[in-house]
C-alpha cells in the first residue's frame, strides 16, 4: 500500500497535465491512506498531534540527545518533536504549528513525520539520498494538499459564504539537524530556533528568524530599488497578505512617506516602534537601545548567519520584542514554497546544540545561559530537564531538543 500511495497516487495528484477530477480523486485516496500506510519505523521517536512529553534519544541509540514538548497549560499543544536514527546518521526535527491558523497541531505533525519519512525512505521519493531541501518541499506539499485540512477550509468557506482568510490555512515552522559524522547540518524555515553553546561558552545563533522586523530587514536589503521601497516590493518579498501586514506596521511606525517606505526614515521609525513595544510591556529581555543588534536594525541591513558572541546574544533578546515577532512569512504549508535556510559545520567535544520552537525566547537570555552553564557537564536529558524547570512558568508552548557533542 505504501508503494502504491507514494509511487502511484502522489504523482497522479501532483500532475498538472491531468484533468482536475483525476488529481482530486488521487489526492483524496492518497490522504485517506495516510495514517494507515505511514509508520515512523524502528529507531524513531515522536511527540505530535497535540500531545506533550519527553523523548530520550538513548532509547534508539542517540545517546547525545534528549528533548521535550511542553504545552504550558494549554489544552492543545501545536508543537511536535522527532528523533530518528539510521546506522550512523541521526535526525532531529522540531516543528511549531502557526498560532491562530487552522489546525496547527496537525501541520506540525505532518512536518516532522514527512521529514522523518523522507529521511528513512529517500528512494520512495525518487531521491538517491536524504536532502533537507527535498524533504522540506515534500512536507510543504503534504500540508498544502492534506485532504482533511482542505475539507475543513472548504467547509468554513461555505459556512461563512466567503473566501478562506489567511489564518484558515494551516502551516508550521520547523528546524532540523542531521548529524552525519563528522558534519552537523542545520535546516530551518520560519521562526523556530537553532542555538549553539560552544564548549568555551561562546553563544551562536545558527539560523535566521523569518518573521517580524527581521524579515523586514531582509526585504529592505533584497527588494530595495535605489533608496525607496514600495508596497508592491513588500508584496513581492512576502506574498500579498504578508507584505501588506508588514507595510501596515511600518506605516503605523512612521516609515511611510508619500505611499512609499523611505530608507531615510528607518531610524526614526525604529525609535517609534521601540518606544511602542516598551509601552506595551515587552520588557523581559532587558532591551536597551545601545545593544549591538539595535544598531544593526537601525542600519537596515540584515546580518549574515550564523552569528556569534554579543551580536547573537542581542539578537536573542530582540527576537521577542517587536510587534510582528509572531507574524511569520515563510513556513511549511505556504504556496509557493519559498525555500529554507541551511548551514553545516563540524561540532567539537563539549558543544551543545539547542533546537527549539519560538516559545523558548520568552526565557531571558541570562536565565538560558545560566541553565546551560550549570548543567553543561551533565547528560542531555538533565540539560533538557533544567530548561523545562526554567520555562514551565511561561505562557507559550515550547519544544526543545538538546544535543551534546
């Protein structure tokens, strides 16, 4: 059944040259067999589908990793976590369903399961070897074409006699790590996090946050035509809905002049947004205008990742500050697929990798560093437990995967 599903039904569903009714029927059959045909397989652990709990990689031979999904008292946890191992390769995936969007917990579940599925069965998808880019593409397609989610959107559309709004389309952010000795590869989409504490205490942010004003910086750098950026540039960079959302926030912050974003107004607009954020109570991260990343923001030029040291620490603090920090413009379930960020390096003994959903950033950086410094010589499950103790009073569901090298 699995071979029929993946090698017959899926190609039929994706073949744009076929009549629409044939594609729809193939798509329907493909997803009706999803839960029956799909198996995580041996040496794979997963928490998903609205559940919470802990995972210990040592149970499947991944002795250096442990993780947890924490619902923060919410009735529905939209995060998901997966560990999987094949011979000397180890995969970790963290996914976070988009808040306010339809059925985020299922989007996160599909994300981790499909990336794990491709990892374990690349030939089933006509791949000679596992690829982060291809696996994220397949996860993206799987969320976009999920039969049950499509039906929910259509039902809501017909009930309201209107078109589905942006928040009715499910999606998930994701970050993953592949440990293929001696190389560790990172892939991310959206605002899920990848942090590295070096054995000598140096802190690094390995992947960018693709949401909020961080994304605005990239838009300014990538879409600028001379010294001005139009509303259409933002829509080109982020899509129609996302581009308009950013443009509206910039207009409120004082960046807009004559219907166009003026780069010369960037510093003044930053001051206005900063004051507005502090007034609304975003003060846990102890942000100051003198912070290094504040100066980066005012220049309007995004940093190149990974970033380390004081810049990375300042970036961490700013990640929960801005009004648009919970607005993500690149995620799984987005059409068209906009790509992923990847980075590879060779970790050394004592390095500690944290993959996390964005809920972790409600924890002040000084508290995060304190937990890591205190437990850096302990096994990964103790580090994960220490982080759980630190975050359990927070209001956002949080998923963390710890790998110690």
